[in-house]
């Protein structure tokens, strides 16, 4: 089975400052990795995903993440945040069996301070 | 292109009742997955349907069930509701199985059990 740990439940950051949201995973098999964002009263939106290939993945809204297999991490970064980035961010993992079930972390609440 | 729709958006039930939630996937998508989101347990996978067959199931009691129709619309049913079933229920659709097919999430149905 897989599991995901998001080390920070809340991250406050000033507008235009950089941010890193941390994600570590545990799995005995090869995995796919994802970051989703959830705005208030909305469903989840995919920010980016790592399936294979380059370990640096670029996503929407200026976000990127780097897959580090040796450290079993998939941290999310953005060089300059905006007020509109205030939301809940979820890291998720799935095995490569072809199933669509995702294992999610507990989420990180990003608050951008003007 | 219309997104994933879920009905109803909000629902209030009392303990012991049963409830049916509906999910209409994006046109052309054949896979539908259901997730439960609660403050305590976070996001947990319930089950996945593909071509009217349940392909995967999460670790939930038998009170939680679902089905998929020939037009790919899906319903989930919870019988004998308990207070702990209060949650946001999210549906996600994808074109096919396997996470090379991106999952698109609906806005969710918020179920409150009194």
C-alpha cells in the first residue's frame, strides 16, 4: 500500500514570496505522483503530475515539483505567490497497476498574506 | 465542454436513513471514481467504476455501494447513515483506466447527517 505525508498543515507566506509545500511518500512499488489544489467550496483541480521521464515537472499557475526517488519526496514550489493561490493543496500517490485510486495526503493550507 | 456534475450539492439526512448521490462524468469519459473527504480522515478512495463494473474498492463498510449506468453516469448509495458519514463526497471522471488518463473532479456533494 501507499501513503503520503504532507509535513505542514498550514503555510502562511507573503505575496510575491517563494513557497515550498512538502510531500513525502511511502511505497514498495513504483508510483505516480500528483498535486491537486482545492479552492473553497470546489472540487479538486490537478496542478501537475509525475508519471515518468524528467523529474522536474511543470504545472499550471506557475507551480512546479521535483520528484526525488532517493528521498521519496515530491515537493511543490512556486517562485512568487499571488493572493489567488490561497487554497488547500493535496499531494497524492498511486501505484502503477492501472487502477484509478489515489492515496491523498492530509493537505496543506496555503495562505498568502498581502 | 461541460465538467463533472454532482447532484445534489447539499444534503441533510438523519441517522438510519439512506442516501443516493449522483455523478455525471464528462462526455466521453468511461471511468468514475468516488472519494470521501472529512476533516479527520482527509480524502479517501471509495470505489471506481469502468464500463458499468466496479474495478476497485477502498476500505469502506458494505453500507457504501455504487453503480454505473450504460451512459457512464454513476450513483453511490449509503444505507443506514451514521453521524460519521457526514462528509464531502467527490466524484472524478477520466477517459479510461490508469492514471495516464487525468481524473477531473466534480464540486462534490456535502452530506450532513444529524
